[in-house]
């Protein structure tokens, strides 16, 4: 298996936003663009389903506002972890 080359792509720096995207060029060699589009849609659907099931479970046991708060904290924690360890 080939080494995974990851390049920091600073596409947002022109707008003054200090963000970068980690991009793996190995995936472009392994998959076609349509397969990558399907993979992106599948992963997005699974993430949204996970958040929805999490909110449903919390709302069953605690309350609806606790479910919204817990889902919001889960999303915030994902962004914090991504930005701390990036």
C-alpha cells in the first residue's frame, strides 16, 4: 500500500480565516470522483443519523431540551478536538 501523502491546503487564509484542510491524495488515486461523492454522502448521512439517534435517546430518558443541549455539546466537542489536535 502506498504511503498516504497529506498536504495542508490553506484555502481559507485569503479571507483572513486561519483554517486549513487536511487532504489525502491517496484517496483520489484509489477511488473515482463518483465513488468519493457517494462515500461523502454516506458518511454525512451516518453522522446525521448518529446525532439524531443520540438526541432521541437523551430525549426519552431526560427531556427534549437536554437532548438539544447534549447534541450541541457533542458537535462543539468535535470541533474542539479537531482544532486542538490539527
